[in-house]
C-alpha cells in the first residue's frame, strides 16, 4: 500500500510541476489523471499478479506517452481519435489499449504477494465519485496538506489559492500579486520555489523519474 501511495504522490507532484493555469482545465482534474497514471504504471510494471500480454506492452507505452504529450500541450485529455491519428493506429485499437490498462488491474487482486490488502480495499465504493477522484480526495489531498505545512505561510497560501485548494477558486498569478501587493513575477517565483520544495520533500519518490 505504501508503494502505491508513493506512486500517487509522485503523480501529484508531477501534476503540480506541469500544471498550466492558462489552459481551460481544473487542477484537480489534471492531478487525478497524473495520480491514476502513476499508480497504474507502477502496478503494471511491478505486480506479477497482473497479466498483460507482452505484445501489448509496447503499444500501451506508446499510447500513454502520446496521451501525456498531448495532455501537456493542450491541457485537455485527448480523444481516442486524436491519439489514433497521432500515432497511426485505429481508433478502436486505442480504445482497447486504454481499456486494457483499466480492466487488467482487477480490484480483487492483492496489491502484493505478501499482503492481504486488495486494491478494492483502498477505494471507496461511492457511486457518485470515480475511484480516481475518491483516491485523490481521500489520500493525496490529505498528503498534500501535510506537505504544505512544511512550507512557509506565504508559500502555502499561494499554492492553495493558485491550485484552488481549501475551497478557494483557482487564482491567477496576477490576482495573487494584487492581493499580496507584489508583482506577478514575484508570485511565480514563490510558487515555483514552493513546488521545488515539495519535490525535494519527496526526493526518494521522484529521483528515478527525473529526466
């Protein structure tokens, strides 16, 4: 379980690093996708209980890489058709590959060989909320707040308002600058410094993924 939480933490920090407030997308939606992606990737790569045909792994990686690139570029999750056109395979095949990454991870499979905890035990059966959203809200929002306590009051305040946490609506750098009576550039510097601090706090998680 701790390994999955660590992978989700990586996804959360990666989302914070890559989030672009100029795109018409909410941070929570962007972060949930990165958290889910990180957890599924780790499970597929490391859990011997999950059987994915070797012939599909190459295309799974290609589809995921293309999804990442297009998501980063536009701020929106690409459609199956857009992914298919980008990498030159059929839309139906993209659909099958994306579904494979979901269905091959059985909620009734143990998380590890020496653990009696199942993936279904970590996800609420709330029918009004997707498992990814539930996992984000109940695990990683809590984790993020614990990390924010280690930042300065100003750094924490800026991140909360910029990303729309604690019931704040997402604020632009300009709005935060006006409120704090500092320049937009100064707000950006503080925001980036705070994100880098969060990255340092999770260095052991992020180190294998640094590019």
